[in-house]
């Protein structure tokens, strides 16, 4: 997790620009925690194929025991 301030520094933009991107929904994985901090989850999102495959494996293990 990184803070919006760190994201702005990485992107080479001012904090206000990063804030505007956050408000516009242009930063994937960004959210505001219960303390009001804007955090960015850096873990890559799981692909649709992997999600469906996991569900299939779970279904198969439950039905064909």
C-alpha cells in the first residue's frame, strides 16, 4: 500500500493533480480508509480466467468427491 502523496511523487505530479485523479476514479486500487487517508493497493488484480478457474476447482471438489 502506498499513500497518495507517494503516488504523486512517483508520477511526477503535484498532490492536487493526484487528488483530482483519485476523485475522477482514474487510479486503480485507490480507496479512502476510515482515517481519511487515500491509499493505493499495488497488488495486481486477479484475472477473470483465474477467478473462474478457482471457482470451477472448488465446485469440482465439492460435487465429485
